[in-house]
C-alpha cells in the first residue's frame, strides 16, 4: 500500500486538530509543522509496514487481514500512550 | 461622539449562522465556579473557512470616522502561531434588497495567539467609513466574521473560539 494521498492526509490533519480542540489538548505547534509530522508519520508507516507484519507471529500474520492488523496496532499504541 | 466610543457589541449567542460553513456553537466551562460558569463560544475550524453573522442597526452617535472591530477569542488547543480574522459589512438601508445585496470587501487582521490555550486575546480590524459599506446611522447592517484558514498567517492549530465582538468609533 502506498502513502496516503494528499486529500486523505488533509482529512486526517483537519480531523486531528478537531480532536485536539474537542479535548482542549494544548499544542504549541503550527499547522504547517503539524502537517509535516503527519506526513512523516504516514511515510514511516509506509516504510515499516512490512517489518511490523514480519514481527507478528505466523498464525496472526496469516489469519488477520491488513485492516485487522492496523486495528491491533492502534489498540496497543493507544493503550500504551493513554489515548485509548 | 468620540473616537473609541462603543457602537455595538455582539456575543456568540447573537450569531445568525449562514446556510453552510457556519462556525459551531460550543461552550467553555469554568469548573471552578459553582455552578460551572459556561462561556458560549463559536468554534472556527482550523482546516476550513467558517463564518458567523451578526445583525444590528448602527448607533446614532456614530460620527463617520470609521469603525474598529475588537474581536475577543481564545484557542481550544493552539498555543503558537496566528489566526487570520476577516470582517465584512453589509448595509441594508431603505430600498435595499437583503436577498441580493452583497457584502463589502473583507478587511483583515492576523492575530498572534496567546502562548496558553484558553486565554482570551483581543484582535482589532479597522474599517474606513467606505469599508463599512457606507453604513449610515440608524441603518440595519449585517456583520460577517470568518477565519481565513488557508491564509499564510493562519498557522495556529485547532479551533479558534469566538467570544464577542465590539464595534468602536475609530
């Protein structure tokens, strides 16, 4: 899977800022710099998706769809950093 | 009357939202008060240009010197950068058609946001008499406020929360 399209990155960027605003989560970062961080995150995911897949035990690697693996990643990362 | 005299004041509750891309009503609560004191605000998105509209009649003590809008706002989350605020007037005098008359040209200010989210900042936009659509005393007018989200100076993240606007004689 390639990196997100520019329109999709823009959607994520706008939604992320709305989420911050809803939670009154202060951020001293410009929109431009936030977008750069988002783009870097997407690029990192794209570069390391295969590595993450290889790290999964064979049973999960075979049985889980790509979407399910992404949901698993979100669940663990969210719990680790207090987002979920 | 004199420069600095107040001509009108509108709060978030006075908004007459446009049909689309309207700023979103919200509240900011002070949980230290009992009961919680809830400031009604209008959230202007960081990723899309949104609008609020206010209506009134110009005070008869206006002396023709132009109007300075003072907008009170705070940021939901952003604590660096700026917001680009736009203001436009539309006068509707005797004989004007409210369903066809357009707003006068936008006047703007780029305001640096406070270093702490949730702190109120006042930003001023100045208009000459011509720029207020030549609004005359006693005339009905509509004032449109917006955040130009994709202006180069609008780089603060998150919602801008509009609290109030005062129009003063310049």
